[in-house]
């Protein structure tokens, strides 16, 4: 950790000292205000650009024409994602208890849940209209899913605080986006389509059949990742140690939610093994590393350093007095009269 005078040059420009001190209460208030503004921006964009329904906006009729082309492993993965998505109610319920009366966080969870509920309905429609599951089979599967309750605090370290809810969602939504986009590509291959969309698909604004459904849902997931990433960015400005320590915990033990509860867990694991759709290497390369990069860190070692050094940051510093290098080193802007090495 290094210190400087009352201003410091950074990659983002000049960092000016904010008159302090910042109390814990002041930091919490700032987090609430910035989160409220972030939610309002997110909500406005969501209802204008991603206002779709599974029954009206995914190309159902094309699924029947091509459903027989889907491999058994692909069908197993779609059904498994249906099971996982069906736990969205448990997630919202648990997270609402954790965030309590924080209105800005409650609204984020409610809107997130409203958008997520469309995903399970989409996967049911994909399986049904592809002719790979009957309505009776789908009802029986979802009834089995409903027999168990998922609680995130018991199964995922770091998820017992509003910050933890944010961090886990940030990582989980990035992972879900990756999985759905990979499955979209797999479906295109099994349909006999090129990996890149055709001119006809670009003209009409939708990909073919089940690939189109996965593209629409994946757009939701990356948008969800973005709002939780923005919220984490707010937390790290005001509570850097807590933010990065929670991120370190979540990344170190992350797993996709409720996989062990779905009725076809063993079949899903076998399908994942055969298809290599989602592996530890892919998780690091396409989920963890992009998150760290977006947060201004070059790798996990930089995250470890950021956590360790953040312990020694003075409690009264505000966001204009401290910045983080890509290697995980904190730089503090102090008064010119008393530069101190930490």
C-alpha cells in the first residue's frame, strides 16, 4: 500500500481528496442512494428493451420441426436448467429476508425474480414444443423439484449479508449466461446451422427455434450480471475490505445453485462431463477472470492482495481518497503535510 499527497494521477484521471471523515453510517447512506439510482436506470431499460414473454416471443413453431435433431445430452441439460430455474422463488424469498427493509435492494430482488420466472417457463416450452417431453412428464418433473427447498445461506459461503447476496448473484448470473450461450451454440450445431447467425435471422431479429429461446434468455442473464456488478462496484468504493473479502469467499467456493436438488442431478453431471459444456477451466476463463477484469484486477492473486491490504485501510477514508491498482495494491491520497507509508 502506498500513499500520496492531496491528489494523485491514476489511469482514470486525477483522484482528489474528499473532505472527511466518512463514518460507517455515511458510507451506508451513500451505498443506498447509488444503488437506488442504479436500479432506476436498470428498470427503465429493462421494461423498454427486454419486455418479452415466453408464450409470445420465442419461436415455438420452429422447435417442433427441429426437435428430433437435439441430442439426448442437450435435452438433459435443458431439463436440468428448468429444474434449477424453478428455485427462483426460494432465492427471492431468502434474499428478501437478508436484505430486510432496504428498499433499494428489495426492489432489485423483486424485479430480478420477475424476470427470472420467465426462464423456467421458457425451458418447459422448449422441451414441450420440441417434442422431447410431454406435459405430464414436465409436470411430474417440476413437482419433484418443488418437493425440496433451496436456502442459499446454508449452501454458499458469504451469502448471509446483503453484500453477499449481491456478490453471489454477480458471479452466478455470469456463469448462467455462459452456460446458456454455450448451449445455444450447441443447439445451432445440432440443428445444422452455422455458429454465427444467418442473414435471415438477423433480418427477422430472432435465431431459429430453441437457439432463439436461449439467445433471449441469455440476454436477460448478462443484463442481470451487469446490475449486480454495478452494485458491487458501489460497495467496493465505500466498503473495500468487506466487498473484496466477500468476493474472495464466493469465488473460492462457487457452485451453481441447487444442482444437488434437481431430480436428474446424476444425468446432468454425466451430460456436463460428456459435453464439457462447463468445466473448472471454463469457469475461470469465462466467468471469474472477466469479473476480476471488470473490477480492475488482473487475476486472482491481485484479488488476494487487495483483500489483505484492504484490512489496513483507514476506516474514515472516502472513495475519492483511495484507488486500486490492477495488481491489487491500494493507493491512498493523504494530506501533503503528512504523507505516511503504510
